[in-house]
C-alpha cells in the first residue's frame, strides 16, 4: 500500500512488535540483576542484550511509533489527501524489518553479537568488539536511510499539501513539531552514518579515527555521536 493510514498502521504495529522484543531483553537484564551473584546468562550475553535492547527501543520502538503517528495524522490535520511522496513512504517503512532482522541476527554470529552498549563508544566498539559489528553498522545505516526518507516526506507534505488558505501559523502544534523534527533528522542522521562508518573502518580497515596510538581521539567519537544523539532523541 502507498496510503498514508495503512503505512502509519504498519509503522505502529512494527513499533509494538519491537517494543515487545526489546521488552523481552529488558526482562532478561532485570532477571540477571535480581540478586547479587545470580548468573542466568553469560556475562557477554548480558552485554549483548543491553546493547540490542537499547538500539531496538530507540530505533525500533520509539521512532517508528512517532513516524507512524505522523503518517496517520499529518495529512488529516493539514487537509491533504495523502503524504506527498507515497511510494517513498512505502519504501521508508519496508526497509525497517530488514534492518532489525539484521541487527537481531548479529546476536547469533560466531564471536557473539554487539556487546558495547547502545551508544557504542570507541574503543569498546572498535578495538574490543566482535566481528558482528559489521552487521550492526549496516543495520544502523538502513535505519538512518529510513528515518531520512520519512523526514523528507513529512517536510514536503507540510510545505506543499496544506489545504487552501491554511497558513503556516494556522498549523496544529503536532504538525509544527514534526516539521522541526524532520529538519533535525535530515541534519543529524548523516552524522550518525559518518560515526558508524568510522567505527567500521577503525575495526576492519586499519584506520585510527578513534585510536590515540594512530593520532585519533576516542572522545571525538562521543562528540560526533551526541551531535546526532540529542537532536534525534
């Protein structure tokens, strides 16, 4: 479907499934911390759960839920028949299940899944990370592409498809917040893409963006990550 309500519903259902998936991981984490000395899962498996739980909740539950609401409500609020770019709307949703399948499949790789926390600070995500980091990076790229396509769609819809006579100052607050969010996402998603690409090349291709021994700086990772992280959240 390319109809905005159908795609909005798909986003919301996807978000709900990811919420349950991330919630199951949270249950494992809380059970492990139930009492001192309790060892339900391997220590490394605990770190993997913590990482994937965070990524799923932020990128898989919260963001698709808001995008789903935007798809449902914005056209109705501004008097538009649909989103401005319906086929891109379909595509921005359709690639998400693949991204999260990839992220979850990284847990089953030899050497373990990503075990460095959802903020994946270097050097834990570069020097000391498992090979499944490559899958994790690819999954993040696909999520970012999805977010940017959704943001472009929202902006074009709000700018071009308002009902006759509806000025910008007449827009509901929800529509305004999404217009601003759209610009923020377009600004910061490429920054995250750059950060995870540098993580990838540091780990597999011998660069040293975040390695002090090669003239890099691990604190630079934190600056780049949070330049993305706070506007996104």
